[in-house]
């Protein structure tokens, strides 16, 4: 709104966009049709600049018969520009209620339509309404009257004052209400007689007392005195036309009562203030007027409460918008998974600011309402901040979990990773404690006072997630140990198994099995040591051990199958036959003589060698059955893994061996023929 940017070169504009003089700018608050102006708020804010004044503003209203020089006086006193009746035309100028600001900023002046109705014999409805309105808002009521009206008890003035007193009783039942007293400042015009002001004042006061005593008063206020509600002050002014200089000097004097707090007659005493904060004044005035116009009961304390609710809500809403604006940038950061440093402090600051702004304006309103609205406001701020809180602790949990994982990996890696020489459990326990403490620290720093925020559930969840990571890492550690073990047994079997099988003896399988148990026992001890470090439960350890046994057995089988492949077997059989046929008992190569029993020797050697085939056809576990059975998980049937050479393969192998043997026999025969021929 361009009208918001006032400055020395930008005069305020009226709502219609025309420049206005902030001093003399008037607003017809109530028009001739008794409508309330929708522009009061605008004038308060932009033209008169009073909205931020809190209680630091004053309101004066003028009352008195038509054409008693009210507007003339106001204009001289306050520098306002209220319309003055044209001397020649004699037509009424002020319609409804006009409002303007005095030259000394901070004082609002209301020029209230006179008592035409009474003088013209019309009903006094508007008089009553404007009196109600003035009494509900103004601190000082200027009562304007000619000197020659003083003492006219049945004159228009007294009727007017009767109305004022009546509405006052209607509005301010409670003598001790905050909406206390009002100052009636009588201005006696055209004081030309020799009667002193004191005497004039005394006469007026007498009439007022009489008026008061004749009023029918509401219950509980029957014995109230006029002084319980009003203070009185009297001043008179010379004839404006006959003694213009004197008149002006006296008005200048009178002005001091409004402008100089040290003046003994200073009018704006705190007890007269109606205690409506300036920012709430337009709304208050409007509501009051609506009630007055619709002739509904007007109960000011209730009005104050309603105003307080309305304004506190408005203030809270504006403050909350600013607050949302301020915290808005935090959300995407958190939603991106990042942590915000000092978020707790930042949230606290934002909340403090939002509360301070609320307090600054709202605390001027009805106290209970203000306190209730403050609690609501605080709850709203808290619930908004709680979202940030939740997002941040979620991120903190993730961060802590990540760090926990990498710390553990680093530490486990650094501590060797070769199994048993570090205490996995101790490392994990330390890291877990550190992670939970870190989370606790982060979360605790986020909890604002005056909230019921908790992170117990999130801490519990984190604990569970840390356990999952721990289990994972433990699993990885175990895998490492298992792989290492597998490798060890393979290497070992690659040495021992061929050594035994290449020197076949009836007990060779016993030897193989003894080697198997030796090797696996040693590895099992190693495994158990590692598992103890991993805090592995006994049941898991047992299962792992059985698994390890099976893996070792499978490694053994793999080796044995390799050693009993066709080629390996043929080579082995052939080597055995050669050993037995071509070498004598001392291991010396035979040179065959014609006299030698080649056929017999050959037959024996072939026969004993052939018997190796059944020996190799199956792992013979005699003597180890019980031990083997308990060595594996129940679902692993070790007996089904023992067969090496099925019958067909044995036959096939036998045939192929036969051919090789035949070749060897022929070679031996040929060598004898060759020797004989020489
Ligand atoms: P209002 O209707 O009470 O606001 O009276 P106005 O201020 O419009 O003045 C009505 C008439 O009284 C105008 O013609 C003024 O010039 C005249 N007037 C204003 N002040 C005085 C005064 O102190 N004495 C006399 N005799 N006439 C005044
Ligand atoms: Mg006037």
C-alpha cells in the first residue's frame, strides 16, 4: 500500500487517496445516518499515527447545545478544523460525531452533534446515543454553555446532563471498575457578568446535585454520589466578539490544562483513561456503537473482554505469521536430513521473540483473556516448533547411527580383524554407550521449557537400531572367521590327505579321519575364542560350531574326491603295480631273467593292486561312527557322503587298470626276449 510510506515528502493520504494534513484531518466517525465509519482504523494508523501508542493517547469529547461555539472553541484550543456554523447562513454544520487529532499529537478530539433535537422538539435518541458513546470512550467531557444558561434548571443543558448521568449509571455500574471516572470540564462562555466563576460553578454544581438526587438509580447504587463517578472542573471564557484578545489569551491558558502535565488543572489524569489500547480502539468503538445503535445492553467490562479476545487473536495471528516466516528456512534443511547447530537455542530465540511481540501489544488487554490467549499462543508456537524438534531428533538418530557404524568398523578394523585378539563386546558396549549419550545430549538440548516434549521413544528406537548394526557386524566378523577357518582346513587337507592316500594301507581312512578331527578341533578352539569376544550366545555358538564342522567335512570330501578322480586313481594304481612288480622287496628294480616267474610275480602284484579299488571306493569310518554322528547337525547325514567310487566306476577303473597292467606285463616279457637274444 503506497499510503504506508509516509515521509516528509510523502504526506499521508486519505483512504480515498487524497493527501491529508495529519493535524487537521477529520473523520466523520458516526455519520448523519448513524453509520460507523469503516475508516477509523486507517485514520488511527496512517493519518494520526496512534496505533502503536498503547495507552499513550487521550480522548476529549465536547457536549453542549447547538451553536454555543463548541467547534469554534475546539479549533482554537486544539488547532483542529471542525466546521463552524456560518454566521450568515445559520445552518447546522456538525452532523454526527467528528473526530480529529489535536495539534499536540496524541489527543483525539470528538466534536459531538449538539442538542438540536431537544431544541427542535425532536426525540432525543441521538443525544442519548452520542452520550453513551462519548462516556464509553472519552476521558474528559467538555460541557459547553453560555453564562446566561447557568441556573436555568429546566434548560436544554440540564436535560443533556441528565442524559449523561443516566447513561453513565448504565455503563459504569461498578464504582471500582477500571473504567472509572470521567472529568466534566464546564466551559462557561461569554462570561460578561460580574458574577465570579466560583459562584457560577457553585450554581451549576447545586443544579447537578439536585439532578443526581432526582435520578432513579439502579440497584446497589441508590446511595451513590455524583462524585463517585465524576470529577468537576469549571472555567469561563470572555465574550469572543466583544473581547477577542482577552478571549484568545484565556483559551491559550485553557490549553495548558491539556498539554502540560505539571499544570495544577491538568486534565488527563490516569484514572480517567478508559484503558483501551490504541490499536484496539477502532474495533472497540465500532462494537460499542453497534450495541448502542441496536439498543442492546452495553456492558463495558464484557466489551473489554470481547475486545481483548478479538485483539489478542489478531495480535497472535500477526505474530505467528512473522514467526512462521522466521522459522520457514529451517524446515527444508531438516527435511534434507541435515542437523542444524544450536537448533534448540534458535527455536528458543524465535519463540522468545514471538512471545515478546505478543506480550508487547496484548498485555495491555483484559488480563485473564490475555493470559489465556498467551497460553494458546505458546501452545501454537510449541506445536510448530515440535515439528522441527521431531525432524532434528530423527536426523540426530540417523547421524548417531551412521557414526556408530563407521566407528565400530574402524575400531574393529584397527584392532586386527584376525579374530580373537580384541574384545568385540567391549568395543561395542563402549560405542553403544557413546552413541546413546550423544543422542541424549543432542535431544536434550532441543527440549524447550514449558513443553512436554519427549524423545524416549526415539531413544528406544535408536537403541534397537544400534543392536541391529551390532548384529550385522558380529555376523560379518563370524563370516571372516569362518572363511579363514575354511581356508586353513583346505590348505591342511591338501597336505595331509594325499600323503596318506598315496601310501594306501588298510587303515588309511582311520588316519585321514584322525587328521580331520585334529585339524577341526584346533580350528574349533580358535572359533570359540573369537565367539567369546563377540558376545555370542551359547546356542548360536553351538550352531556355528556344527556349521564349521560341516564346512570342514565338505572341505575334506572335496579333497578326497579330487584324490579319487579317474586319472589320479589310475596313476595311483599304476604306481602301486609298478612298485610291486618292477621293484623287489628292497626297492631295487628288477631285471628279469628267463628263469624268473614273470607270470606269477605279475599275477600277485596285479591282484594286490586291484584290491586297492574297493579300499578307495568308500571312506571307511569304522571306529569313528559315534564320534562322527554327534559332530554334525542332525539333518546332515554323514553316512551318505562316504561313497567315493560307485560300482560302475569301480568296474570301469578295473578295466582301464587291466589295460595298463597288460602293457606293463608285455614290456617285462619283451625285456627278457631282448636280453636272451644278445
Ligand atoms: P457549535 O454549533 O456549538 O459548534 O457552534 P459554532 O462553533 O459553529 O459557532 C456557532 C456560532 O457562534 C458561530 O457563528 C460563531 O462565530 C459563534 N461563536 C463562536 N464562539 C463564540 C463565543 O465565544 N461567543 C459568541 N457570542 N459567539 C461565538
Ligand atoms: Mg459545531
